[in-house]
């Protein structure tokens, strides 16, 4: 008996015909994404206080300095659970932020990327280093409510800014599934026959879906830790946050 968790086997011509039909939809999806990006570039903006302080390696600095002299800034607001060990830190934020690695291309567009962590600097910078990340990292433990005015500041957010001299403006923000743009892992999984293998997905009957929905922390954890942490431990890196 054929495995019910496998697609139907067809000849090459039939396969190509079905793929060509899907490709029409994929191209339409790409063009709609282009149109949405065009609309995003035409949004108005709102000024924020450029003197709001964040904590960096040399202590407090004004938010303006996070730009590192560049015209634009992309800030990822990383959740933090105070006093908890590395194994219990936010698995979703760890998943998304850990996939942002090569920054030279965004720098070439006069853009800085920085993590704005809602935890204390000394603890959270140890977490960054444990994960093997090297992006600019700041603590907004005291000022996240100001920077995320009117939003649930305890959640994760991806926010875009532009500066005009010493004035800073917010041009866009997103949260929830909107931050999936940070994770090429999701795009790659979506191209495979079983997808993300999460229970919310529309998959044929019998497809493996061992993971809960996207709101379930276990989607990004194995054996009680954010998945990426296991490789770092195996390589001998300490997860001591100094708490």
C-alpha cells in the first residue's frame, strides 16, 4: 500500500503542468507583495523623541545614536523574561533574531539593524553572545513603553525609522506573523511538501503535523530549550546570564 503521507506519483509532463498552474499564483503573490511594499513606502510617519535613552556597551545613549550615523534604522524589539535562565528566554524572539546575520547589504543601503531588548543590558548581552550573534544590541528595559507608545510593548515588534538630522521618525512597524520576514527558515519550509508541519496549516489528510499552532512555544523548542541553543551548548558555549 502506498504511503498516505506522500503526494501522488505522476509522469513528468503532468507534474510540470500542475507546477505551471501554481507558478501563475506564485507570480501574482510576488506582484501583490511589490504593490504592498510600494504602499508601505507611501505611508506617513510619526516623530519620536530622539533623546529617549537606551543602554549600550558604554552605558546610556540617546536613541538617535542607535542609527550609527546612517539614515535609516530597523529595530527588533526582543522580549525578555527577567530573572529567568537562558533556557526559559523567549523562544520566538530567539528564533527570529537568530536568523539575522549578514548586515553588510542593509548597511550598503544606509540602514542600521539593531536589537532593542526589553531586558537589562548585562544579562541580555550575555544571551546575544551565547547565541553567537554580533548585531548591535541595546537594552530598552526602561524605555520600551515610550518607544512603542500605544502598543503592547511586551510583545515583539519590528520597527523602521528614518532620521532627518537630529530628528527621528517612525515609518512602519509590525508584530505577530509580520516579523516572519526575518526568518528565511519559514519560507524554505513552506516550499517543502510537508510545510511547517504545524497543526494550523491546510495540508492533505495524513500529512505529518507534530507541532502545535504558531502561538505554541513548543513550535520553537525541543527538550525545554529554544532549538538554536542546543548547537551552541554542544559547541561548548556558556549559557550563564550572570543572574
